[in-house]
């Protein structure tokens, strides 16, 4: 991984200050204002102005955060937390840190004046605070809509002051270097000035490939990895590019793609960003078939040449202020695997769109799969992250997945959606009426995606649609028996629904599992209801085939109780979809 950062950093040749600029995430569409605050020391007043944020402004204004924690001096004059000028205690005020560290004497004096005039006990005086709040109110700007604040003193910006820029560079370079004769671990050149402290980098814990994955979480640094200044700068730039251009989300989980070249890439700084789009949206199984890239791939065709010489690494993490908590790492995925995954998803789409016109009923990429595994949430955070990480890992690496376990999870997922249980992440995603149906139908596709194959069973007496679906999902005889029973239950349910607005028959299906005895009872109850409601014709055929398959396999019935439930729900979902679509 460090190799990838290094390779990209070499191409992404920008100034150190620029590589600490924090880009405003594109999905944060509400961040649209830049507020400038001028401290006028002559007139002793604060004046404000605002403009709409546009892409690239963070570079114009040097919007820098750097990995500084709360206790360290925060010197940045462009920031997103207004507390920094309100001065909520010593730590938050920008002036103190700046005055102590900046070398420009003139600016130092001015800052002292600002403190004298506008502050009292490190706090912005109430009247000035009020004028800021009033300005926002009058301009109808919500604090959440502010991309960042910019400070001026006597109408002069500080963020482009040379002394200020030097100070930022000093934080990264001078404050961190060590002296002594070493050989750089990356370029193998002898150097007398080197770096082993990477705390300015957010991905510091990943810089050393020798530090095993287990240690990545603990944040412990072995300190045996030393770099010359040039290589240190290259890594900083590589990290900056990856975090700004290769970061995405799957659900609530942040991840970054870190590409690694096997062969020297034909890329220049100018087309690096376009290439990153190509990788991020086209070569990324989390984004397959989701965006216009699939159609506009010709515009990016020149990058295909390089594709075979790139390995992709996926780093999953949580951004907690400036801290980086890592959940998982998927390493060294070659282009061949990515393309095979695209083919596999394409196959699923083609096979299942025959049954479901509505595209939202079909899984197209790994992000869709993310919502099929029930994950517990607590305090808005996902608790079972490892569960989904393991599945992604298995899919990328073509490892065997425990299907039994998955089916158990599907019954759990169904219940969470059906009962609107907000303790699981997927009930927020499948929140519309009948979404539990959509959920079950999508799980069929995941099973097919993981297992492949097609069953050779051919029940001529069944309608084409059922016959083909059973084949596509490759249900075996026992599974088919219960799937067919589920179809009849769906029919009963829909008739009941028209008169009672709910489906009493569903109460006969135990969502958490049904053993063989319970299944026998269910068969009897379904038959009784059919007679009661006068359900004949096709459904009679389906029922009797179901019963026949059930009786035939009863002696060696080895499906677990939750599997029994799942396959009944499968038929229920399929038929309910047909009934709903049929009007
Ligand atoms: Zn070096």
C-alpha cells in the first residue's frame, strides 16, 4: 500500500501546503457558503461578507486541517468550526497559537491588537459575537451550510501571507525531522536528515508496511521506518491525493481506494484526476452500474491500457475528527478480478431483470449487497462492521461464504424490515411499504451471485415464470417445495388483505424458524384456507406439487428451521411481487 501512495505522490507534484488542503466532500451538497470575517482594528468593528462556495475554493483559501489534535496549537485561519474565533476557552482561539508561532512581526502586532480590542479572557466579546450571529440570520445562512470561515485583519487575508504559509510547512517538515546518517527506506539514498515521525499524516499507521495489520488498530509506531525528506514529501502528496480523490462511502462506512502500479504508469499530473474518476467509478465494484460511467466509458478508454497494471487496495475506516479508525483492508485486487466481478454482476442483472422490471429490485454492485446483511447499529454507528467486511473480503478474494449463516441473516433482515426494527441498518434502507418483499427477492440474487449454477429441475405443470425462477435461483427439491407453498400463502394473504387490511395467514408462518412438525401443520392450514376462500386452478396445482415434493423428501428433510422459513418467505415474496405488479 505504501508503494501505491508513493507512486501517486510522485506524479501528484504539488506544494506541501496544497497537499494538506482538505477538499469539501462532494456529497455534502449543503456546504455552500464561504464566510469572510474582517477584524477592523482602526474602527474597532467586525464586518462580514459571504460568497457561494465553488469547487477548488479550498485550494484558493488554503483550507487546511492537518492531523492536529485538540491540545495542539491550531494555527489555521481558514476553518469550519466557528468556535475557533469565538474562543471557547484557550484551546479554540486561533489568535493565541498564531501569535506565538508566526514570524512576521507586523502580523504579530496586528494579532495582539485584535486580541486587545475584540477579546476578553480569550473569548470574543459578546457584542461582536452577536454581530456575527446577526449577520448569518439576516443573510439566511445556516451554520451547517458553511464550507469554511476565512479571517481577515484590516482587510488583509492571512491565509496567503508568506509567513503563515512558511509556518504550515514548518509544522510538517522542520518540526518533525531528525538528524543522523541513515539510508532512506524508499529510495535507498543516504541521507543525514530523515523522518520517522509521521504523525502529520492521517494514514500514519499505514506508512510502514512492516507494521502488521493487527497493530494498525493500536496506533503503535515502531519507528524503524525512516525516510529522506524527498520521499517523506512524496508520501504526503500521495496520501493527500488518495484521501481527496479516492475516498467514497458504502452506506455509512468510509473507504479509500489505494491503487498500486505493477508497471510504471503512463500518467501525468494533468490526467491524474480523470484517471482517478475512471478507477473510482468504473473499476470499483461498489459503484458498478450505478452511474453514467458505464455509458461514457469511451471518454476514459485511454486509461484501459494501464488497467492491467494496477492492483487495488481498499481501506475501510471511520473518520473521527482527525483520527482514523480502521475497520478493514482488502489488498492487491488485480484488474482481472474486478472485470470478472463486473461480468458476474452483469449476469445477475440480465438473469433477474426478466422477472423484475423495476431496477430497484436488482442488485448491481457491492453497495447493494451492503444493505442485504443485517448489521446492528448503536448511536448511529454500525456495530457489526466485521461481518460485512468479511463478506466483502470473501467476495473480492473468491473465498467460500457460509451460505447457511447468510440465510439465517436473511430471516433476521426480513424481520427487522417487517417490524421496522431500527436496531438494524437495513430497516432504514428498506423503509417503504412492501420493501420486505424487495429485500427477500434481492437476497435470491445474492445467493445466486455467491453460488452460481442453475438447477436442472423441470416442472412442466408449472407456469413458465415460476419454472424459470426456480431454475434461475437454482432451488433444489426441498427448497422448491417450500417456495411453492410460499406462493400459495401469498395468494391467500392478498385475498385476506382486501377484506381485513392485514394478512392473518402470515401469522401462521414463524419468521424465526419452523421445524418439520410445524411445516406439516402449515400445509394443513394452507389447504383449509384455500378451500375456505375458494382458491382453485393454478394454485391447486402449485399446492399439490409442493406437498408432493415435501412428502417425498420428508424422511431426509435436512433444512434447518430458519431455512424452512426463508424458502417459504421466498415464494411469498415472489408471488406478492407478481400480484402487486399485476394490479
Ligand atoms: Zn528517499
